[in-house]
């Protein structure tokens, strides 16, 4: 296995911690297009920075569930609400709500092929898992993350909607995917392995299989991931 030192992730996290420790704002860094904020943590869309990405089907969380979720987080401290909201959303998604079009083998195969198609061109694919109504992907981007996600959604969305009736997927409306996505950069080597473990264990946690290696649409499945893709070191 080829070793690659991805020190940029560790240096980025150290810089953030130093700024937060002094009470300084991230305004200077956020003036760059690579920085943005979605709530509880700053995010960075930087080429070469390992990113954990999650996006879901448009109908994966019905409106009544979203309303209930907001009531649940109303009593959580403001600075922790976004994190708590994300955890609850992941919990609800794992319960298998919505049309779950991704559980159709043909659709799951296509989405997995889309991830593999530009591996080494637009990104280095490290780990992934395709669940019935959402996906998790861990990559080292070679272009902007937002462009990568947009290309995935655009291609797979058009493909599925053209075959919605034929495959009896039951996708409502005109869009397959929710417009937004979650992303979080990898802080260090320990965080890297925690994220990979989370991705691979998701089907087990959702009771879709007994072992991660049994889930066909995951990098844990035997034979799906080149040993040269996984970095041995991040710091």
C-alpha cells in the first residue's frame, strides 16, 4: 500500500484551534471562497483536504418528521443545535423513510458506478456506502467539493428520474436528491479511521446486514476498493 502524508488536514485543524483559543474570528479565512459555515463548525472546501460527505433523497424526511425534529432540538443549547439536528436526521434516515429508491439494486449499482467513474480524476475515493435513502462518501478532492457533489447528483438524478416509472421506484416530484449536502473535513488520522468505521457500519446499524462486508454497495464489500486508494497516514 502506497503511503501518502496528507499533512494539510492536520495543519488546518491546528490553525482553527489556535484562532478559537485566542477568541479571534475566522473572518479573514472565511473571506476566501474555500471557507464557509453551516452552523456548529467551520467548513473548508480545499483541494486535497479529505472530506466526509453525506447527501440524501428529497423525500427521505417527511415534513411531519422535520417538524418533530425541530421540537426535539428546541431545548438544546443554541451552539449545539446543528450538531444535534444532524444526529437526529441521520437516525431518522436510517429508519428507511421515503421512497428509498437507492434500495433498488440497479439504482444502487448505478450510483456506485458514478462514484467510481471519476476516481483519480476529480477526487480520490477512500470510502463510501449507499443506503436506501442516503449516501456517505469519503474523498480527497482534486477539484472543489461542491462541483463534485453537483456532478454526482446531476448525473444520477437524471438517470433515475428517466427510469422512475419503469423501475417502479415511486420517486415523488421532479427531483431525486435534496438540494443541500453535509460535508466535514477530516481533522487527523484518528478522525479518518472513525469516519471510515462509521460509513462501513451504517448498514449494520440500520439492520440491513449483519456484517459491513456483506453490504454490496460499500467500500467494505470485498473487491470494491483498490488498496492504493486508502491513505496510510494523514499526519
